[in-house]
């Protein structure tokens, strides 16, 4: 099992590579058996004894027939039943693998009164039992056009039922690599069993109504040795090695000195949130530069921080580098700064003065959006952390979610920056074109100030000597994990931004400790 997120052509390449050693029928058997194990576990947990499996006539339908056979083998006579619903326009168009497994399934139905085969007829309503598991194996990842006719009627039939719906590999009707128009018929699954690899469509909000919970099932599919995926899922397995381990003889200088430029008279809390996150993120020393009035609140909230007051009481107007300790090795700016003209000029002065990668968030990004010529002069590998609206200001509106992540990729490449596009599955785009989707985090983190705490954590890890790529991946994963750890014992509705740094310690522990790991509902144990 790998954390790769593959496109359809990449999955096809992996299938062909795997079938050099594993015949296609055996690979289908692996897929069906692995899915059947997941399906029967769900049925057992829900006390369901009846299965209805919709099969197209291609290889996804072949998977469905293998599932039917394995589910039937698990059934207790007189207690369970399995019905296969064949949806096809022309039996002569069946795939060879489908036909072989249909013959195997027919052998079972001929000898059992509890296993049945039905041929779907769009002119005659098919009634799905209320308390059953429906398995959707109509279409796989190769679909690239609207489903119509008989198959559209089958999808409508599934969606009209009250059954628990499980899709095999991808909900039928949903496109894997491009936007699916809302008016198209798509199965609305409660659970999707993604075969071997995650898919980008399962990371995007537009498709969320269709795929439900996603689990990756391992069927022993391989990738070529020289294969380099363009997208990966951030999970414990590939994040843990990035974290530097401190030595017993370390001192505060060892863990770096960061400069945070944040806050204003109107938003002093932004500086406090980011600064607290930086300190909880393990930074050795932190200097906070903010407006005079905002600075007054800091000593009480965070006595550990070094204070560097701005000449202006209300907002950031300039910075006297001579008043700062020369040991500063990382800079972050943006949270709560506002967009006063003096602040805009001061931001430009910082960008002119600093050559090393810098972290930019919030109002610093808004100023970049208003002064796009500055983008060309950003230090290479700087880290930008926009949410969707801020990114639209920087790169222009996107037509859909796929277009948005493509724009993020091109933006990062064009300006040689690391772009953290914040959301449920935050997307991190690297200057080399690679993208990472985060597996941690939850809806409780959609709260004011959450982004400020991410900025502080980024500053802490960059100051500690992690390179910008490591800093971005670690920070996003740990930040989301802190939110998950909070909601493991509390209602998501009660989460506020100041709660997150309190859970950084547990997040670091979870990342580094192998024993008794916290269970992330999105991150399958099979990845380990």
C-alpha cells in the first residue's frame, strides 16, 4: 500500500505493470475478495443480511461478481441472500473477465436458493429491499461521459433506495480526473472502496456528496520502480521521517529564533494566536513585531515572547532591523496586519530586505494580490498559505475544484514558491510541480484564527532548521492532527483556534510514537 494519489492513466499503467506477474483474472479476484471483506464487515456491524449487487458488463462489474461470490460464501444458509443485478445493453459487449466471473456466479445460483441473478429493465421498476447493502459495481474509473439510458435508470434506482450503498473503486457516474456536472446521474455512496490508490476526486469538496467515507483496499497492485507520482496523500508513514529529533545537549539557540510580524490595533489576537502556536511548535526564541497597542496584550498572554514594538500604535508601519537580534533565522508575516498604506509599504520593504524563504499569510497575501508584480521577487521556496478566496485574488477564479488545484500547481511552479491551499484536504503545491493532500483535520477547524496558528507552527519548524518543504508538510499534517485530537474527545462545534496549540504536544507525540497510535478515520491502518 502506498500513499500515491494517481490519475486514471497512471492507474492503468500500474495495472499493466502488475499484470506482467499477476494475470488479470487473479488481480480481479484480489480486488473482489478485498472489497468483499470490507463489505461483510459493514454488514455485520449494521446487522444486515441481504445484499444487492449492481454490475455493469465491464471489469468493474466483474469485480462486483467476485464480490457476490465471496459474500455468498460467507453467508449462513437461511439467513443471508445475495442478488446480482446485471445492467447491460448488449451481452456481446461483456469483458472477458466479466464473462468468466459471471459463469462462476451462475454455478453458485444454480445450486442455492438464496443467491439470485436479475437483469435490470428500466421499464420495470426494481424494488431494492429497505434493509440491505447495495453494492455499486456499474462503472469504474474509465468513465468519461454522461451515463444515460439503462444505466442512468439503475443509478436513479440505487439513489432512490434507503439502503446502505457501497461503491467499488468510485461511485458510478463520477469522473475520476475531471469535474462531473451536477445534472449528471451519479451514485451517492455511503462508502467508497478505492482500489489500491487514493484518487484526487476524493479530496475535493464538489464531489463530496457522492463518495461518502473512503477506504483504500490493498490488492497487491504494483508501480514501476522508476514511477514518480505527481500527487501524494500526507499520512503518518511519509510525514514521520521528516521530523528532526532534538539532541540532549540542545539549547534555545539550537531550536531557532523566529520573527513574527503580525497583529494590529484592530486584531491583536492574531499576533497572540500565531505567537502561541510558534512557541508550542518548539521554537527556541520568538520575537513578535506588532503595533504599539497590540503589543500591550502580549506580555500577559505570552510572557515567553520577545517584544519589538512598531513606531505606530495602530498598525505595522516599518521595522528597524537594527533593533532585532542577528540570530533570527525565520520570518513569518501577515496575520491581523490590516491593509493600511503604511503597512503595504512596510511589507514591500521586508520583501526587499529578506533573501531567505519567508512565510506569508492573511493580509500579506492580500497585499501581494493587490501588487502582483511583487510575486516575481519573492524569495525562492517562500511559503504562502491562502484559503480559497485569497488564492482567487492571487491567481484568478477557478471554474471548478480540479481547475483550482491545477492553478495552484502552476502558481507554485511559476513563482518557485510553496503554496498551501487551505481547506478540508489542504493541498500543498511544490515548485517542482508535486502536490500533497493532507489527511488530517476536520470541520471544527473552520474557525477564525485557525490559519494564524498554522502560520505560527510553520515559523517554529522553519526556525528549527527544517527546509521549507519539510516545514510545509509537517506543519499542515500536525496542525490538522491537533484538530483531530481535540475532536476525539470534544464536539467539533466547540473548537476555537486557541485550542489548537494546546494539542500540538499530543500531535508531536502521535507522530513520533509508534505504539498505540491515534486512529485517524480517514487514514487507513493499511497504509502502515
